């Protein structure tokens, strides 16, 4: 087994964990999205001291690479790439939606339906994708404006569990009998463990020079010019 630094900054709830042999040794989090930049590096330093594990002993760094908050993704990726480069460690990128699906699987280990994370992207838009119960993607990640007919074709054939902070929007307009909802599941760095271990085993690493966050859609700046 290995030791990992896990970094999750894709949403308002940011978190970092140090994990060894599949066990969380230390975790720190913040719910203030505006402080992600000032939170992450001191949190990592504190965890290294708390766990007595220096960054030089980490086998890989794993990052929530998107979709999600534009600023949060940039902060997380820049920090992870900086540590990976300085320490000569591999960098692993995990899709935020897959992390959300992993959190749902942990809560419902015996539930065999597909999992559809819905990450709020403002108004009626969400970032979404559908995953099998084994966390394999069955659709590509996309930005979607929800309406009553969303996922209609998928729901005809199978039950789907919708999770995430965007699921409440869809729950209000979806009456399909195959649609199930849980808007209470929390997700963060600790839900990246199994996905990170799998990527590490497969040596599925990001290129430090060219890797970028998975934004899915272009950043829209609402400030006046």
C-alpha cells in the first residue's frame, strides 16, 4: 500500500487528507470558499506535523481536478502541481463527479442502481455524468440545464440515484418512478481514497507540464469591464 496526500477544492467545502494504507491519518477542511487559497497550504503543513509524515514520504498527490469552482480548481491544481514537482512525486487527477459517486457508494454499498452526481453550476444548470455502481463512467461529464425531461432516456431502462447539491433542483421537477434522490451526502478528500489507490496501481498520472483542471465550460466573469 502507499501514502497519499489528497486535495479536494472543487466546491465550497475544501479538504485535505493524508492517507496511509487506505486509512485516513489526518484531515482538515473549511466551508469558506473564499479562503481556499489561504487554507490549503497551511492545512497541508499542519497535517504533515500532526501525522509525522513529511511530504518527502508521500507516494503521490491526488487532486479533485474538476468540474467545480473555477477558482477552487485553479488553487488546488496549482498547489498539487507545485508539491509534485518539488518533491518529484506523481500527480493523480480525479473527476469531481466520480468522487461524489464514490461518496454515494460508501453510503449505499448494497444499492446497485446507477449514480448520477449533480453539481450546482447556478440557476438550473449543473455539472453531471452517470456512473455505474462500480464507479465506471457510462456518460461523459457535461454541463446541463435541467428540465423535466432531463435523463428521460436513461430513466426508462433503470433506476438512478441522484446526489449532490444540484439534485434538489432536479427533485423539484422530476416525477419519474425510477429516480431516487439523496441531497444529504457530503463528499471531500476522504472519498478519494479508493479512486486514488486504483489510479496509483495503474500508474494513471497527470503530466505536470500540461495538466489543467477539468472546467467543462468556460469561466464567466460577471464583473463589469
